[in-house]
């Protein structure tokens, strides 16, 4: 058991070269913890940052209760950071927000309202504050993915999500899976997804880590992998056991 087991909700924050966002993260997240609708902690996952992010994370965790971190030896990508957070989270619920705070931590409370009923609750970014080019890519990618996966989700990439941890731990993990979370949750027996409008803000510090190519080409191929996986996915129901006797 680790410290996250003491809370209802673990908020995973992937961090790759986000030193200019750390001060903001500290104040916004610590303020949110006081008004969260369930008991919550923060789990930074430092994805091999090459700037001073790790040093700042250590300092922030040192002076704030309920702040924890994991740190990778080197850069493994957003999906890996998310997987590590889910692997180590032992609370009933697990959430995810980007370190650039383009979504508001306070809006977690909107998602938490449905988290007991739905294994995944995710945001739909309303009034997106990204460039027209990024919005265009996102619209195109979402449309294609929806057609291929049939997940019916408007905004898979929204960086504000809450999952029931037992469902999150059963997701098949691969690089790029962070763009398929709803479709991957829907593979599971009982998997259902709720979408809730949330606010969106511009990135005020640091730079985006993804280019057109890794936003479109990889995910295009992953759509086919998903369809293969859907045919092969293992679900089972335990009718009886004596493990707890
Ligand atoms: N990120 C990460 N590892 C990477 C790339 C990004 O942990 O290799 C983190 C990054 O620090 C941020 C989140 O993933 O918290 C989303 O990245 P970004 O804001 O650059 O993506 P965008 O919003 O532009 O799609
Ligand atoms: Mg971002």
C-alpha cells in the first residue's frame, strides 16, 4: 500500500519540461484540494524532464501535504506517464489533468458528480482556446477515430478525465493509448462513458510537446490496432472463488 490509498481520488499530472508551469500548478492544485468534492491527492509523474521540473516537483511536494510524485529515469511519453500514474494509484478513483492547466482543476468536481455511476467521465472542451490549426487537426482526428472505434466521443483528447481505478488498471496499455481511453474503457464489461462540458484556457507558459505528425499519423494506425483488439479483448465473469476464505 502507498499513500494514495488514503484518498478517494488521485490526480495524475504528467510533467515533461514544464518548469514554467510549476508555480501555477502548486497554487491552483493546492487550492483545488481544499474544495474537491472527495478526498484527493496529487500525483506528479515526471516524464524524464530535462529542465528543472523535477527539482521544482520535489520542492512543491516537500511543502504541501497531499502532493506526491513519481519520476522516470528518461522520457517515455504521455501514455507511459499516464500508465505509471494508474499503476501506482491505489485510491478508488483516478483523474488526469495536463500540467499546462488548459483545463481548470475546479471542473473535476463536475466530472466527479458522475464518477460513481460511470467508469470514465471526461470533459468536452467548450470554447477551445487553441489555434485554428490545432482545432482543425483535433476535429479531423476525433471524427476519424469516432468512425473507426464507434466510441461516440466528441473530445477524446480532453485533458480532464476521471476513471474508476479498477477499470483504469484493466486498460490495454500501448504508446498512444492516451488518445483512446474512452474506446478502451468501452471494451470492458460494464464500461460506459459520460461526457461533460468543461472550460478551456490557452497554454500560458511552456510549449506544446506534440507536432502534427505525432498527433495524426500514430493515432491513424492505432485505430486499426483498436479494431483488432476489440475482436480479441478478454472479458470474464468469476462465478465462484475461495481466495478470501
Ligand atoms: N507530456 C509528457 N510526456 C511527453 C509529452 C508531454 O508527460 O513526452 C505531458 C506534458 O508535460 C503535458 C501533457 O503531457 O502535461 C500534454 O502535453 P502538451 O500540453 O504539450 O500537449 P497538447 O496539449 O499540446 O496536445
Ligand atoms: Mg496542452
